[in-house]
C-alpha cells in the first residue's frame, strides 16, 4: 500500500534502506549530481540501436537522460550533429533552451538493468564498438522554462561568427 512520507524524514530513509538491504542517508544537493553537464539528451533511435546490438530490449532508463526525444527522421546517433547548436523546447524567444556542449561519453552504468541491477557488459561494449563510447549529448540550460512531454523541440545550428 502506497504511503506518503517526508522526503528527508527518517521513515523514508529506513524504508529505502530496508529495500536496498543496507542503511542509506538521504541528501539534498542544491544543483543535483551530474556526470558532465546539467542536461543529458538522447534520441530513442540511439537507445534502440545500442540495445538491439547488445541483445536487450530498448530500456531508456539504462541511459539516465533528462530528456528523451523522438526524431522526425529516425536514425541513431543524430545527436552528434547537434553539438554546438541550441535546442529550443517549443516556439518563441522565451522558450526554454539548452546549448548543446558535447557528446555524452558513456560509463558502465548503461550495463545495469534498472529493475534488477544485473550487469550486462555487452551494452557498454556495443556503445564502444559502434560509436566511440558516446551516445546522446550533454547541454547547459541557457533559458529556463516549462518543458512538457510531447513538446516540439527545435535545433538551431551554430551560426558562423559566434
């Protein structure tokens, strides 16, 4: 039965620790914990290709993105073309935006099944073999705002002279 608990209360920490099998400590960070940048974005086609090559179902959770996109022109690894550009979430000059700073260099976390934590090294091996150990992109927020599921995302390529 679901029960609401305060996020930083002892009761929640005890329940998570019980399920994990070891004590845990709840912590709050002002800006979160990020691998390389504040936003990670990956296309579903990229996830599908990597997991297909590794013999797994396409579970996006392995890649821990902040934003998952569905592309108009389905093909894996298109995110590479976005580096140096700007993603705009919706239309207008006030739309939330992310500057695409770099390709997302992957670590062994992609090997772990999000439900069982079982390790499948073939996932990381597929990323290394087919795409120089990168999948998706990292970015930095340049304009804050509301981002919604199903929202159209626009790419503005880097302009010369900037």
